[in-house]
């Protein structure tokens, strides 16, 4: 079997507490065939980019590269996160484009390609992850790499008109078109990409999932919805319900129901709209007053960026306003927390909750939605309120699907979740859980890698 080489902006190094399910899935894939995990070390070298570090554990070789402060600021904080991130999340109004940061994005990708190319064999499978590394395939091809190259976009694919607003969109497409297989989260993302190829990419769609560039090169694209380690999360949640942190949360509710949201602090997550919708719930459903506490966990990300500082301030003001208008001496409607919790605690919180609020304005998938479902007590499951603009809504269609911009609609969904009969809650949950058991994260990575091998 071909060796696997995973390329990502960050590498989950052995012995380091990593970010969860994706890292575990990729390590499992690497262990099956042996391989290399390549990417940024997370370290900033004050002098220059390019210092290489290597660690071997079993049959996996971890190869990481340092960045200079300038490259980190312009490539990662600049073009990747201030240009591509908002664009790919349909926020053209927040796109900050400059030729300097685009040049850094190209420069760092070229440096990664130069460090990676000598490590590759002709029969390797190379799997590149996410928007940070779109140009990687073209750069590797220019260095003579002949093995199969696959790419997976974890974030949404926006409409072709939005993509075309980026000054360098055609060069980015040239980077994508050098891959053999491009994976998207949903069929809708695939459709948008194919529209771009036809309308702006100077290519054509031979058939669904088979494309041809202007120069006649064929490539494939498909939908491969990412998932979770369903069985592990279910068992983890069942144990976590008895852990001290979860028991303390339960005791603090004084018998009230819990609604929970867990999101990175980011403007794509629709948090101000969610807070306002919860305020509408309290206002328009007075019969529910005092019966539900909303806990929003939102760890700070990119805290040095002005837009994120403004978002945090806005949420603090909204939480204060809602609590000021509706709180009682023994009840605070909104609990807003800017910190991380261990994953096992979160699964216990999910299991405790009657309502899961996952209402992003735009999300590639949103694995919190899937984890909330997997963590539920089969005998007394909670209800998922899910944005139609999350990729997960394509699969979890027995959740209460909402438009996050419709504050009254979200408020009504929360009220419906609170009054939903047990039989209906079980039926909706069982439908989603059956899908998550069949399509877990192992099935996801195997389906993608099999498609890359066979193409």
C-alpha cells in the first residue's frame, strides 16, 4: 500500500494534547501505511523561515518547519486569515487584501514545497489540508513531484461571484487545478466550485465531479463530509456525566434545563445573532421564563485582531443587556464564558443539555453539532437547533433547522425544543445517530483516501 503524506498548516505532534478528532483520524491513517506529517512547527524563528525539525514515532515521521515573524504575520495572520478566511465564509466586507500578504502566502507555500519535495516518493499519496495551502500542488509539480496529490477544503466554498472578487483568484484556481482530487464538505460546495470552473476558471465540467482545465488537464472533485469518532464520544459522554465539573454545572442549574453553545470566538459563528435570538425567546415565550439557562462557551481566538476584539465586546454587552432585562435573584439567563474546557468535560455538558444551539452564519461542517448528537442520553436526548448554513445541516436533517438571521424563528425553535415530547425527541435523535454511526471519522478518511488511490 502507498505511503501516506499529510500536509497541514499545523502538525499534531506526538505527546502534545492535540485539537481532537481530526488529528486522531489522520494519525490513524498514517499508522496504517506508515508516512509523514508535514507542516508548520508552531514556532517563530526571529531570524528566518525554514528551520526543519524531525521526530519519529513508530512508522510516522513528523517533519515541521519554523516561520519568521514576518512570514507568520503576512502569510498566516495576513492572507490566510484576513483575506481567505472571510472570503470563504461569504464576508467580502471583511476581506483585507494586499499584494504584500499575497506574496508572503506564495512565498511560504513555496518554502514548504521546497522542504517537502525531497521527502516524497513517486508512489506516495499526498493529502493537503485547507485554505492555507491551496498553491501546494502546483508548486510541488514544478519541482518534479509526480505522486498523487489530494486536497481537502475544511471551510465552505463560496459562490463563484464572491471568489472572483479576489484579485488573484485565477492564480489560486491554478493551484487547485494541479491536484488530482479536491474534497469538499458538501455537495453544495462542489456545485459552487464547478460553477467557478465554468464561469471564471476557463475550464469545463465534463460530468459531475470530473473537470478539465483550460490546458486540458483533468481532475476530480467530490463531497466528503467530515465526521466525528461517534462511538468514542458517546461512551466518553456517558462517563463524563459523573465527573466533578459536569456535576457542578448540573447542581448550579437548580433543576432548570440547559441550552448550550460551544464555538470559537469568530464572526462566522453567528454569536451576536444567537444572543439576540435567545433574548427574543425570553421576551416572546414568557411561559418559559426561569426554566432555561443558556451557557455559551466561546474561547478567544485571534485575540489580537480588531474585529475579534469588537466581537468579544459586543457579546459582553449583549449578555449584560439580556441578563439585566430578564434575570431573577436566583437565575441568570445567559452564562458567557471565554475559556477552553477539556473535551471530556464538553461531552458531559452536551449530554446534560436539553438544547444544543449551533447557529453559524456559515460553516464548512461544524462538528459541535455532530458531537452534541453523539453525546446525548438515548433514553432522554436533547434537541439540536441547527443553522441551515452549516454543512452539518445536509446530514442532520431531523434537527430543528433554522435561519440564524431570523431571530424570531430561532427563538421559536428553542421554545419547540423545550416542549417537544420525549417520543419525538428520541425519533429525531435516533435518525441522526444512525447516520453518525455509519459515517464516522474513520469512514470519512477511508472514503477520501480510497477515492484518491483509485483515481
